[in-house]
C-alpha cells in the first residue's frame, strides 16, 4: 500500500501563555512506495513520532492530507485505516497469555469482518510462527524477556494483516544484542509479508541497516530522502552529515581562498570553482590517509587498535569538537610517541558547507 503525505502540518498549542504554537510537523510532503521499509530518522523532538501518529490517525493534521493508495484517509478513524502499530513499550495486556494478546485485535472485529474462533486461532498461530514465538503461546508477558515481548507486539500488529505497519522506536528498550537480532527479524518479516512499513528511530545505525530508504527530519522539517548509503555519501547539509555516521563526521571551521580549502594555515584540498568564503569542512573518519608528507596536521592524543582498524584520536584548534577521530587500516603503524600526525584526505569523504546557511557546497 502506497502512503502519500501531502503538505502535512501539525501544530500544538504552546503551554506557555503568549508564545507561538509548537510546529511538530511542518509542510511534510513525501511518498512512501508500496511494499518498502522506510526509516523515519531524527533526534528526539524532531516530529517523527508525531508524523507516525498522523499516518495512523491517532493525531489529526492541522493542514495537509494523508492518502493510502489513492484514498484520502485524513479524516478516517484509526480503526478503519488498516494499520498495525507497534509501540516502544510493548503495551501488552499483562493478564492475558501470548495467544490471547495476539488474538485481541481479531476479537474486536464486527459485522462482515467478524471471524470464527477457529480462524482467529489459525491467524494467531501463523503470526506467532512468523516472529518465531510459537513455543511461548501459553505464557504471560511477565514470564518473557523484553525481546520476546516485542515479538508478541509485532505479531499482534501483523495478525490483522494491516495495509501499513508502523513501528515507533520498537527497539529502544532492548539491550544491544537483542536490538541487533530484533531488527534483523523486522527486516525479514517485512520482506516476507511485503507490507509497507514505516520505522521510527533516533538511532541512525538502526535506520541505515534495515531501511530501503531513510527520511531525515529536523524540527518537523524534512531534510533529505534517499537510500541510506546515498544519503551518507551525499548529505545535503551539515545537519544530515553530522547526524549520520558512527563515529560522527569531523567538522572544522575553514575557508576557501583561490580555489583551495584552508583549515587554519594549511591547504588541505583543492576546490576549483568554489567562490572565496568561510565554510565548515566535514571529514568522515574513514577519509584520512596516514601520510608523513600529508597536508593536514593533527595533534596526536592516543591510538586505539580495534582489530582490522586503528582509530587515531587527535585534536585540532579549528575542530568543532574536542576530539578528531580518524579511522585507518591497522596495517598502518602510527608513532604513538609523536606529538603530531599528518594525513592526506580522500576528496570524496570531504564535504564543504556554507558557514551561514550550512547548506552543502559541491565542488
């Protein structure tokens, strides 16, 4: 099921008297293709959960429309939209067994949609097999781990065969190992069912690992849409560049003079055709090449050897953060006793951004 958001805006009254309304989602326009898994990504407070609530019908937009396929569902109640919603906190009924929790949405169907008990049991068993909890059907939620409870919540959302599956930070309450395992399961289930799925998260690694496309948001405004690796390799502004990537991109204040990029007094790269101006220079950690004759000098802090990679932690007076991190192959030997370390840079891993607008400058 294709989902189209057409100039969607949601305002909330400000709790402080006399202050302007809070705009949680601001003129948001986006088409979610049928059968794809889309990651809604951004920091806390950027409007991604509000956007999900507008799609589900739990919130009504201040302006704009929501379409499922060609049907306008903006004014349709949540129970009539055919969506499955999975919450961050599982929201299971503690007094019901796993089977009863999964069957609960089916028991509320009425009229022509009402199912026999045999059909409800069949569907519940099928949903349980899909998330691999068929052996836990007679347990109560308190007898299960967090990861198992989240699988029950996913099965409950899938059992009514929704047109759209909405996942609101479903992995936030799980430990690191369970997060990895569960996100792989979500990707598998989505591919098996072909249900259009929208996955809300503030964790860029989660979003990039399982999404067909990611939508990056900031303060209710859409910043960039694209395939995860394309957005990582080609950010449209400084916010997107800084938000995506682990470790984060290294950002420096610099300037362009005569077609050369300066960080401090060093010419680190050529930028032919770029007008003279002050800029932010973003360098991905993997964009450094250890080079004793390189143009860029950093003050060495320490060296961390991490198996196949070596992380060089350094400092620079024009860096926007206290530490600069360069990731190089562990085959390179860094003189840990040296005060300085020199690098050349990979041009495709260096981005320029206008100092005032923070928009990308392409060169």
